[in-house]
C-alpha cells in the first residue's frame, strides 16, 4: 500500500511538471514589436496596429518611434487617437511624386512618434497597440518599419534589424508587412477594408488560441490516462497477494 501511494504521488508530480512545461511552451515565444495584421494588398488600403509589449520588469514604455520605409512611400497615413498618448507626424519630400486619386503628392509620412503622458505609458507586463490607416499600399513585396522603443529609465530597444530570407529571425527584428499583388484593390480607404482587416486579425488570433488550447488539453488528458492506467495495473498485481 505504501509503495502504491508513493507511485501515485510520483505520477501526479510528473504529470504536473509535464503539463506546466507544455503550457509554458504554448505561450508567446518572443515579445518584440509587431504589425497586425502582417499582410496586406498592393494598391489597397488597410488598418494596421503596431503592437508594443513592455519587456522591462521595472520601467514603463514612454515613447514609440515608427519609421516608415523610404523605398516604399505611402500617400495616405492617418493615426487613431490612443488614450494617454500623443502622436507627432513627420513628412519628407518624395521624388517621383505619389499618385493618389489622380493627385500628385510630393510629400509622404516618414515617421510617427507616439509619446505617453506624464506618469503614463505601457507598464511592465502590459502591451499597447497603436492603430494606423495606410494606403494605397506600394507595389513592393514587403514593407519594413524600424521602431525605437524608449523606456522611462532611459533604455532604448531598437527593433531595426531586417529579416534575411532563409535565415533565422534576427535578435531585434523590425516589424514587417507582407504585400500581395491584387488586381482589384480597394479604390478608397472605406470602412469595409479596415473592418475586414481587423476581423481577419481577430479570427486568426482566436483560431490560433483555440487550436493551442485544444492541443494542450488533449496532451494533458492523454498523460492523465497513462498515469491512471499504470496505477490500475499496479493495483491489480498486488490484490492476489493481499488475498493469500
């Protein structure tokens, strides 16, 4: 009986350790700045959000600088108000001009700087999203946004490294927006395109989270079945000896 109890205790501890490890691996593998959704269509408009997690245990994120790619200017860039934050928009000259709805634009947004109010910002263990509407998106395969994240203690995280095809992800990757060619891109930044982009992002996140949860639950249930089966087998082996 004592051996049986010890076996049950060891099995329970093992199951707990395995489940904890699996659940830990199911969480985010990294916490760098990203753009969501990460895909768009050339010539179209879209609503995108720069998602900024706080990686410090003691300081808050108080400034986020988003640099738009120089090789892929966008004619229309607008920001959404974020409570507790202000935004400064910088522009630069472009040559050749950008054509938007028949007009030739000689300037394009080059940088967005989001600054937190005093005693505000993204606190440890939190993240913040900064929504932006952009279009028409340029005729390029990818757009790389280099981001600087400043903390209240003066430290700066530089998310500026561009990915290399076929290579591992860099240590400080810049957010990348992939653009697919589209024959029938939206002609204007209407409400339908941003809403669809946001809905697709939510559906992808929900589907991914549900799949992960089901996979973890199945693995834990399988492990529990193996442990209980082993305990039952050990008990049946000991019952004849107890009757004699």
